[in-house]
C-alpha cells in the first residue's frame, strides 16, 4: 500500500515562531508558563510540557506573580497585558504578526467609524476572537455563520473583519448576504483578514485528497483551521478520517485500499504526521 505524507502540511510560520520561542526559553532553564495551550494540538502540548512548559488559564494568571508567561500566536486582549504588568510578570509575546496587524486594524476602524457595527466573523470564545473583541472593549458582534445574520441591524453601517482561520468561501457568502440586506447608501466595509497560510492550503489539499483512496487528516479536534482543512479533504474524498494520534486509526478504513494520503492542519507538527504515516505503512 502506498502511503504519501503531504509535503505542504504542518505548522504555519506563526506557530513555528511561538514554539521556537518556547523551546529556546525552556532550553535556557527559564520556568515558562503558557497562557492557554500554545497550539491546538494536545500531542505537541504534551511534548512541550515534558520539557517543563506549564499551561495556565486567565484565572491562574491573576494569581501568578513575577513569572515569565508566553502569549501564544492567537494573541490576547489588552486586559491581559494590563494584568501581567500589575502582577510583575514578564511577557514573551509570540502573537503572530498577522494577528497583531489585524488587532491594530480593528482598533483603528473602531475609532474611525464610531456609528458603525463592528462585526467579526469568527468562533465565539476562541482565543483569537477574544483578543480581537478586546481591542474594542467588547463592543463588537461575533458571527459564527450566515445563520446568525439576525444579530445585525441592517439600518446601521457595518464594518466586517474575519478571524484568520475562517473559511474564505463562508466569508464571501457572508459578505454577499450583508450587501443584499443592508439598507441602500449605508457604509459596508469588508476586510478579508483570512490568513492565506490556511486558505491557500485548501485547493492543494483537495487535489491531494483526490489522489488517494483514503485520507488520514491529523489534527487536534479543537483546532479551528483543522476543522476547515479537514472539511476540504472530506469534500474531495469522502473516505477522509480525522485522527489526533496513531491510536485513533481503525483497520477497517484501509480495506481494499491501495493508497493513503496523510496530511494535517497548520497546528499539526510534522513529526506527528510522520509517526501516523509510519504506523499506516507498517501496520495495515
Ligand atoms: S494561521 Fe496565519 S494568522 Fe494564524 S498563526 Fe498561522 S500564520 Fe499566524
């Protein structure tokens, strides 16, 4: 059975940068805390925990004093920086430059368009979205899908941004629905802020998925980009399965199968995909 590991799958530069910073500090003996899991991949988080990384939440941050805390690629709202300052905490800011730019643009837009509704197309409660909403002190409307358009007031101007890992097709659909429903003459500013590290992988993954009988998509189940990219594989090849690690593989998936493609999310380490590919090649 042929097993191909997708060359283009694996960490995006934002995640690589955050993990490199963490490993560098852990390697030099710093007691390092990460505010939230550094990447939405439990297996990679466990690898870093074994090197000494401690994962804390916002409640635990409030209790912490004079420690070193890493802000992951998703970014944080301004309150986190204020809390850290108050507690004498040294922050290692690994916010992805793409997210930093988006945060700053949201903040500027808000000041420039005071009467408009600031809308963020994203997953409610997701760390990146919390960081974006925090730029405008919570005065933003989060839409998870076009099904939530009823949350908008179409008699007022709208400024739209997107979480970096949302689907480009869904974003375009949302824009066209807003245009249809918005009262004539009102301002509608749409900022496509979807990261191309995710959206550019979709066409490639569709082609990759079509080439193989079975696709094994390796990803943390809570990874936002993982959901988007897995869906792209499944659309192209219904025999696509998501696994977090090699233990999730099932022998029945590989019956009458001549070729398997192994790929993953921007939050999936290559070493983990390689491990899964090796198990598939050796065991079924
Ligand atoms: S997906 Fe894009 S925005 Fe998000 S961390 Fe990676 S490079 Fe940065």
